[in-house]
């Protein structure tokens, strides 16, 4: 008799058959080892140095593996443990390159026989609680945000993540890098969370994205009602300190949240002791004073903003116009020795014009301005110290939008960053950083390995990578004291074999 409607049957395996649904995941673990991620965790994260059980490296890597495998909560660690074939691989990986003495030292961390390969959910929850800072235990005023400094453990995760970025830069040397700074909201249902400006409880990390590598260099986790425009100079300084020695010049892009006097002066005046002047393009507030100067611009000062199409090899009209306005804000007018700031403005005529005399009664989610008989326009401004043409500034500034928003989407939708596990700030901050490190490891895989085999991998989402490569089924067998992962002879199996050859080539440290 059939089990269901269709004519097929499920048969439950009773023995240990070595099957795995994550045949591709060991390749990501191998890349992490080659790039120095596991070593960096051991060096920087020291929550469990004198304790029994799983080490810091094992706990952090378990969180990264959970993200890569598609888990979105702590309890999903049990899914990894149930994957018998993957656990066999992980057991072998744990002792790779260890001396006999080191293997015995690892075994002595357990008071009794170890029955699990992956930390249990309860173990992970206890471990994550170690990332809370002592300040969290202090009484707080209801509804008032706190700016909590990262705990020692959380700072260790930041440094380990920076070492991962440095490992990629060592194989793709760059003397000039572009940092994109942007915040994102993580909606939660925790009663302890504070309301963000959009009216729902949330946390709001501010992230620094390294554009050339498509990797997150630094992320400052914040409570939901901390303004996005607060403390951005400190965030940038923290990020700059994490850049490896090979980087000589830094460029910076951000939206209007970074329109802060101290931050702009820091970059324009060359106050950074290592990098000096930082070229930037930052969204500027459209203030009444700026509107007055824009209104004085002649029509001849406005130029069409064209986009170059690689497909057609032609310049295409966008319906937008740009111009450079002569404007000196009050904060930049106190001295003749001030560096030069340029303001580039972009206007776009609204496709649906309001009735005459009603524009002032309408509210738009963006700045607008009337230009006489031409009608109502959407208006945007960028402040910069760059010397290239104004339209190049606009396109360079806009490059940040899609990249950083895509990274936020991947963290919150494709990885576990969108489901914070706790009411405690430090736990959620550590959980977010595990997602960041997983995303960066996957970005490294695309840049150093997958992208070398096929450039289309560079633009694919994490979900596609998981479906096509990372989550391939296989069987783990032991032969001649070696482990073999048997996968299908199709596209996925061939790809995994090619990937391992490229990963092995990275060990020598030669540019990929």
C-alpha cells in the first residue's frame, strides 16, 4: 500500500551510512583555514581559554557554519549534528595538522566521553552570553538608548573578521580602498528593544563596507533609537584601524547620516595620522541656505546626467540634470585655510506635478524644490573634496547604494542576521557578527575561487550558492585512512573538485 497519494515510499535508514546534505560546506571551512580565519579566532577571541568543553574557535566556527548552511536560529545547530556525514568530516578537520600532544590536549578539555561534534543549542546560548558587557547589567532609563562599548569578546570578533579581510587583501593587494558606511534596521519582537525612527522595535548596526572586495570591514551594533547620524566619526576611525598595512589610501562614501561637521573636517583636513586626507562623497542636507544658492543658478549651469551603457556602448539619458553650486556652509566659513568643499546637486522633474499653488501642502519622502514654470523637482546634493567632474562624482556616489543594501539584505534574509536570538544586547551583537563573518567568508570564496571559474558567481546571491554548491548531497566513506566525499558526477561535483584545486593554490599566498 502506498504511503501517500503518489506511488513512492520513504524508507528510514537505521544505520550510519555517511550521507550528508552539506557536501560543499567543507570547502568553505578549508578556505577559512587557508585565509587564517581559524587562527585569527584563536588569537583574538578568548572567552573560554581556561574552561572545559568547546573552544572559542569551535564555537565561533559553529556559528559561521550554521549561517552558511542556512540555519537562522540557535536551535538549528541540531540539524548540523544530525548530518552524520558532515560530522565525520568535521571530526577529521578538527585534528588536521595537530601533533599527538595537541590532540591529547584537546581531548582533555572533556571530563567525559564527547558524544557531539557540533555544540548544542544550550551550549551556544551560554557562550553567546559571554559577549555581554558589564554595562548591560546596570539599571537603565526606560526608552533611553545607550551607547555601549563593545565587550572584550566582541572586539575579538571584530579583529578576527578584520584578519579575514586582510587574508583576502594579501591575495588581491590594493593600495587604495573605498569604504561605504551605512546603517540598517533589524526588526525584532523583543520587549526590551527600543523603537526606531520608523516606529517599530529594532536594533540598528552601522556597517562599513569595503567596496572593492564586497566584504564588511567593521560593524558597530546599536540600539534601535540611536540616530543613524550619531558617532559616525568614531565608527570610521575604528574601521580605519582595522585596515592592513598594505593599504595606503582610503576613499569614503555615505548617505546624509554622515553629514557631520567633525567627520567631514576629519577627512578633508587630513586629521587621520595614517591616511591623511580621505577623498569622500557624502549626501548633504538640503538646507534653506543651500536652496537659496541653487535658486540662483542659471539654467545654463544645469547639464544632463547621462549613464554609460556597456550593453549598447552608448550614453543614455536619465531624465536628471546636475550642476555644481557655489555654496559655503557656515561651519566651513570660519577660516580661509579651510579645505575646499564642493557641492554637486542633482534635480529630477516629478513625473506627476501638483496643482498650481499646492506644492507647499504636500509632503514627500525626499527634498523637493520648485524651479519657476518648469515645475516641482526632486533635489539631491552631494558634498565632496574630490577633484573629478561633477557627473563622475554623482555616479561614484551612487555606486554605494546598491552594494551596501544588497549586503544588508543578504545578512538579514539569506543568513541568520535578521533573527536575533536574545533580549540581551551583547548576545545579539555577537550573533550579528557571526553572520557578518559568514558573509565575508562566502564573499572570499566568490572572489578567490568561484569567480575564477565563472564570473557569474560574483553576482549571485547566497541562496543560489547554497542551492547549487554548498548544499550538495554526498556520501562520506573512509578508505586507506582517508575520507572521501562521494558526490554526483554532474555540474556540482565537477565544480567542487575544481574549487579545491584553487583553494590549495591559495596556500602559497600568491595573488589569485
